[in-house]
């Protein structure tokens, strides 16, 4: 009698940074239930999101391809994925799977599911505390029960939004990690945050009026992670109750991390610093994956699909040449790492790309950014893991070598795909109707870019859902000009 195919439950958590999870060494106990899940399976210590932010990250997570293959680099991607790209749900549907997606309908990267279900995943201070994970469970648990009762194997994708701003965890999580006075008039740590014109209206819409203490906001983020962790345990409990534990691959991964008070990228997920790039990856499959295994080699989003398909024993109907590789050789110790160094990109609120090695991080601006940062940044990740000291000016040989490595990689991938690097062609990545093309100065970017209210931010993220396909604009790389770090 043929063995029933394995099910897949993929938890895609938006804006969860690995270094704020207790299983990754964080000093606060934010993820006890995810820690338990990790103890039952395999945790990848150095898993990275190479293409920031959401749309580009999920494009790689759900296709096994990098940005050269998907052509997706921007949050507000215009059009959909190319027709020749197969997504994970499309691959699984073709071999008889029932596929459902919760919380990610309409995004170009979520193409191919049989069923799409949504839940309230945003909020504001006026609306009160936002139980995002509970609202997800109200939709996800019945769908899990329906899938479990069916005759087909299934794939259930869940997009958790609790670590994504606004951070509004319900009681008691909003005070779990904070005992101070968030309105202390002697504390001025929020002054630069609330003075940042592009984001200040967004922050005012969900942070307490008169807030002065930035530590309070970080504690809200950690509280939101802990609240979501508790809600995830509800899903794990139901998986066991439905008898799915032994024949279901459970994967926890996410699109990107989050910037809190670092690098002046206030409480958002732009920038290519490691707080945004370093993301968790946990896989559990009893009998096939060892329990409590921690893998130290480097892995990327494009490695996920080939790994899941190999574990599930699924062979796509047609041949697919993935850009990533299965992580199972790293799990069994026959391979140390899938990547020695890798290309990184960002098109959220800035257009940049770079190169990361275990020792060095190179960031190159393709146009001036609204933080008035230098065109080139270089960080020694061994001596300066928090990326606080830009040494591009003093380590000129390293900078030149990494720039050459970056340019050689881009040229190689352009030859292999027959496509221009999408980082060079997405010139209206910012989605601002009042501005066409790249910014010519940081001051222009600062004066133009604006999130607005929570509702406006939600609409910005949703904009890609309604965007019609457009012709690709090709242009040469635009170099950032030097500007004085002054703001109006």
C-alpha cells in the first residue's frame, strides 16, 4: 500500500528578526513555544533574506529562485511573476495537493494557491490593542481542520503579521518586557524618531501620544513576538490533536527582520544591515529530521523550496532549475554551508545592493537615500557585528575587491538569465506618483517619501496587488551624489 504524501504547513512570519528570539540567543524569553518547535527539529543559525523587503523575499521563499530569475526586487512590484516561474503551491497543486494561503492574498509572490483567506492584520492606537495572531488563528484553525479532513495531501501557508509595525500586542504582553514610563519627560530618545518627517505621521498613528522612551517601542515589538509565539502554540496543539504531527512538515521562516532603534531606520524593515537580513528557519518532520539539531552553515531563501520538496519526496511535473540548493546535506553533515558569500538587495524605501561575506558587508547606493547615508558603506562583521563603523574610506582595498565580486556576480547572473539586473530597471520602485524615476539627492528623497497613517501604509503594501503589468524600463545604474546631511 502506497504511503500517503506528506503535508506541509509553512509559517511565514513578517518582520521577525532572529536575534530577538530566545532560541537564537536573545536575553528575553520571547519565543518559548517556537523554542520547543526548534528542539523537535532543525534550526538554521545563519539563515538570511538576501532580497529585502516582503514581495521580493517571498518571491524567493516560494519559488527557489533569486531576484535575477524572478525579476522581483521592490515592495511595490508592478505586475506579477513571470509565467515561466513556478511557485511552490503551483508545483504542489500539479501533483495533487490542496493548497491554502492565509493572510497573503493578491501579492505577486503568493500566486498559485487554491484558496485565499484573509484576517485583520493591521491596527492603530485609536483602535486599541491588535490581536493579530488570534485573528489569524480564527481563520487558520478551521482551514487546517478542513484540509486535514480531506482526501488530498495539503499545503497551508500562514502569514503572521504581529512583529510588523504597528506593534500593538494585547495585555499582558504590552507590559511583559517594560516597567518604565513611556511618557517620561526626562527621556528624549524618541525625539529623532518623531522628527523623521517621512515616518512621523505613521508613528503618531499607532504609538502613544507624547511617547518619549524608545525602549517602550522595542518592548512592544518583543511583546508582539511573545504574543504571536503563544498563538502559534495553539496551531501546534491542533496539529497534534488532528493526528498530523508525524506526516506533516512544519516550517517556520520569514521574509525579513526589523530595524528597531538602529541605523536611523526607525522601527521599520528597510536597510541591509543584519537586523533585517538575518531571519529564522526551523524545520520539523519527525522520523526524517533529527530533533534538536542546530546547523551553523549559511542558507538563503532560495534554498527553501528545494529543501521542502526533497523532504516531502515531491518531484515537480516539469524540470525546474532552482537557484538554491537543498539544505539536507548541511543537516546530515556532508556539506558545511550552501553559501560562502552572497548578493543582497533592497527596494523598500531605498534602492541599494551589496555583497555579504562572513567577515564583510558592502552596501552600495544606486541612488541617494532619504537617510543621507554615504554612497558606499563597508562593515567588518567580525570586529563590528552591530555595523556601527563604516570603514569604506580606510579599507579601500577590501571595498574595491568586494565591489568587483559584486559586479562579476551581477554580470554572471545577467548572462545566465538573459535579463538585466532588476535593481537597474526598477526605477519607480518607490511607488510615489508625484515623482518619476530615481532621486537625484537625499534631500529630494527626504522631502518626497512619506508613509502617512497606518491605513496609508497598509494601502502602500497592498498597492502591488492592484498594479497592472507594465513594460520594463531599462536604464543604467544611477550613482548616488554627495549631499549635505541636512533636513528641512
